[in-house]
C-alpha cells in the first residue's frame, strides 16, 4: 500500500511508526511517500511542525480523514490499515451520504446505482425487440 503525505504551503518533517517500529524518517519537504507491505498495520505519523494536516493519498487516491478513519492529533496522525481498507472507505462514503440525505438504505443504494436492475433491463430488452 502506497501512502503519500502532502502539504502545498508548508514543508514538514515526519517520523513513520508501523506497528510501534520506526520505519521512516523524512526531513522537511512538501511531499513524503512510503510503502506499507504489512497489513493489518497501526500507523503513527509524527509531524513537525505540529497542527499540520497534510493531504493523504492511499494508493494514489486522496482520502478524507473522517471517512478513512484517520485520527488527527496536534502532533500526529493515527491510522489503522486493514486488508479491506478501500471496502470500508467506500462503505463509509455511502453511510455518510445516507445520513446527510436522511434516506433509508434502499433509497441511497438506488440513488448511487448500487442495486440490481434485472427487472428494468428485461423490460428494456423486451421493448427493443
């Protein structure tokens, strides 16, 4: 799993701890990138200067801290990475949209195109004959 940390306006340094072991130390730069090969993984990313919240990309995809389960502390970011990271991330997106729109699960799945349209497809094919 490739992880990128980026801040457009501020150079920062960081130390990456993977399952309580220091795996990388980065000097001041706007972009830091590293690989995580061991899952599950409890990452702690100590950032200097404090209170900086860099953009995070996982395998090239920018992720939302809340939906990805990233805890931002003043001095550190904490992330629990699992094998099913992206499945959980997209499930959290759907749940968040459902709560925002205040709709039931069936409705949100229909709005997002996540339902089987077997009957509709049969009807369309029937009309095309």
